[in-house]
């Protein structure tokens, strides 16, 4: 089991520790509800060091990324970051990730992807770069990643960094030094709120403890992965391994905004184009709200009003913001309509839900 450098410190804070994607990491410090609510009302601090971080550098780094990522990397400006996908030859999603182009180091990119796909993404990059002038460096165990999320995140992130971050645009970043540690600051997030990430180029527990406590002292609330999951679910964001995987394609996952079919080539492009040409899209990923009391869980059947199974829940839980059960799931294409009424099978009972193609809880970050 892998551990972030501050795990013993979190245990000392009486955090509930659990396993996620091969890491021992905090699930919550107080409770899922309290931490979720504070991110929606103020700001929360997450240790997301478990996420994969990979540097791709060298003269032909842009060529490699142009081949393996679904966006046009040539259009990515220095200091900017982009959400995109890495696909297999069949168009299945290897992972969803972000790629950042360094503003000062030429041909230097940083990929942040999911913990569960660490080995798969790394292997794909190394395999596709064998004949190129490219260096692939795994930064996951050299750096740590913290995120401040919430409506007050700008205030706290600026105070902590000593920088006025009000001019930092969404999905942009820069490298600086904070408390003697080289740090990459980016602005993004997966909660539906404004947020900032700090990638610290150190694995020194004492330095990181001081940084963590400094942020907490400012008034930012420590949060675990349970609230991160309930927040992303409200925001309608898919979770790799649950809502998307190598057996799902970007079209049925409604992630077509993250692919650029205008560029000449990327792995999986031909397969995705064929799906679009033939119209062979049998299901679509949708969000839903429960209209009756109940908390949906992964694997529950989704039926039409005649109780015929037409889909499956892939992520489910309770919305602390709305006070109802919510989730994501795949349904047959003809049922993927805004405000469509369907049902979920809760053991022996069927309860009504309403489909939404929008974020379940509206996003509040300004671009």
C-alpha cells in the first residue's frame, strides 16, 4: 500500500483512513457531510497526492502527446492546462486527465491522471515514445499535490502563496516558490467550485506538515476523499473506474468536448469516427435526481416506467446540497433526455428518478 508523506500526521488528527486505488489516505477528518458542506460554503483542503503526476519533456514531447491525447497539443499555450482523454485503439478510455504546458521550460509538459491508472498511463507513454526524443519522468513519488476548493479558495490560496491569484485564469498555472519549496500552482478542480492546486516539489514530511498546518491556520478546513467524491458527483463529473473505463468510449460517456477530431491523428480517432459515422451509440451517461426517498448505489438497475431494464447506475450517493439521492448511470440512448422520468430498482421496490444532462448541482467557478 502506498502512503502520502503526511499519513501519520493525519492519523494524529484522528482522520478516518481508508484505501483508495492502492493508497492509504484520509476518507474524512470530521465527517463527509461537514467537509462537503464547508467546500460548498467556504473552502476545503484536500491532499490528492495519490493522483498520478508525469513529466513529458524533450524535443519531440509535443509529437508524443499529439499522438496519445485527444486534444490538439499544438494549440496549447505556455502556462495553460487542458482536460482531455487517452484512448486505446478501439476508442476506449484509458484515462481522463489534464495536461499542463510549462510557461518557462520549452517542450515540458506535466500530466495529472488518476491513481488507479498510474501503471497503465505510464506504460502507454513509454511504449509510444520508444522511437522519439522524449523523456518520461514519474513525478508521483517526488512531488505532493494539495487542492484548495470552494467559493473562498481565491482568498485563502492568495494568502497562503503570497501571490495575487485573482488574475490566474481557469485551467492556467505557473511555477513559483512557497516557503522554500518549488511549487506549481494551477487553477482547476473537480468539485464544481473554484479551486487551486499546489504541486510541491518535495516529499519531505516535515516541510509538508508546516505547509499543511499553515493552510489550516488560515481557516481552510481539512477534507478527505469521501467529500471529494460526493462533491464531484453533485457536479456531474465521471469517476474513472466507475463511470468510464477502457470499455467505454468518449461519445457514450458524453465527453466528446474533450476530443478534437479536426486534428490529423490520435490513438483511437479512427474507432471514434466510425462510431459517429455509423451512429452505433446504444447508451449515454446521464445524471439523475431521486424523486423519492432513497440512496442509489452502483449496480442498481435503471428501468423505464414499465419496469423494463434500460440502464445501470455507475455512481450513486446522497447530495448534501439538495438533500436527495443522486447519481450517474448509463441508459439507452432514447431515454437520455432532460427531465425524462425513469425508475431505479431498490431491492424489491422501484423509485422514480428524473434524468438531467446538466450538472446535478450547478457549477460556480468563473472561467
